[in-house]
C-alpha cells in the first residue's frame, strides 16, 4: 500500500456490522480518523465526553478502534485512540448462507448481473480473509487490479468486446500458467463490466416517473379501448 493510499477495513463479523448501525457511533468512528482522546473527539463533535467514551469503548471492543497511547494528565490516564482504517466495507461472509454462493454455476449466463455480483462478492470475502491471514503471518498480499472505461455502440458491440477480452485472457493464461512451478501460487481472476453511472439521482428519478407514466398511460388506453 502506498503511504498516501487510504486504508480499508472489511467488516467480517455481524458484531462489527451491528456496531455501525448507530448513526452517532459512525460519527464518532469518523472523528477518530486521527489519534485523539474521548475528550478531544467530544469537543469536536460537541457531545458529552462520557457519551463519546462509551461509543469508543464499543468500537474498540469489536476491533474498529485501536489504542495508540496512554498519556498521564494529572492524576488521570488519558487514552488516545484512532480508527483502524479510513474506510469500511461489509464482507458478504457476514450473511453466511444468505450471501451469494462461493462458487457461482460455471454455466451461468456470463452477461447476468447477478453472476457479476456473486463474483465481486466472492472476491471481497476472499480478500478480507487473505488480508487477515497475511497480516497474522507477517506477509505481503500479492494482488493486482485494473480499472478502465469504454464506450460501446450497442449490445452487439458489448458481446464482441467480451469475446475479445475472454480470448486475450485465455492466451495470457496459456503463456503464464505453470501448475508445477516450485513455490508457485494459485491466483483467482475475474473480469466484469457494468454500465457507468452517468445520471444524477434526480435525473434517474425523473426518468423512472416518465417510464411509469408512459406504461400507465398505455395500460389505461388499452383498457379504454
């Protein structure tokens, strides 16, 4: 990770997820992005210190806040804490059997959005587990990712593009795959594409209303006819 790259924590337990259902607790966690005491965070949020201290204890208990140092303030020992990451995401593993399948059917439609979600969810769950194991073993976690955008003219163009990408990946894997390499490591690769978000929430809402009016009007006309 680069020095200026925001850190990410994947919430792996229902207890961690439950801890962040409280709006005020999320504010406290966000305010703990830099080392500070309960008193300091309370001053910034304009909240009672005892209330902030309670939420910090709960966040620390579930592993979302860590102790940085303890400082002597007169007869008191002040605890300085900070959040364990800059950003947080939920692992699908929290849902256990209700989450997406670990192994989506290989025969599933490759243009299915549900299959794409399942693969992305599996990657998130796997990365969370691998990151924790790598940290515990004191090892680096080798990964790579690509992010790009493309404007396609039609659904047929999407199909052609998907075929070319699949062919290029197959050729690359044929060149680099080595099942017998001493010390080699298996990697899991998935590729997905989805439409870019180009409309604001308000534009999408108005489009939805127009669609409902159009279909509603058609049904009314048919009924009247």
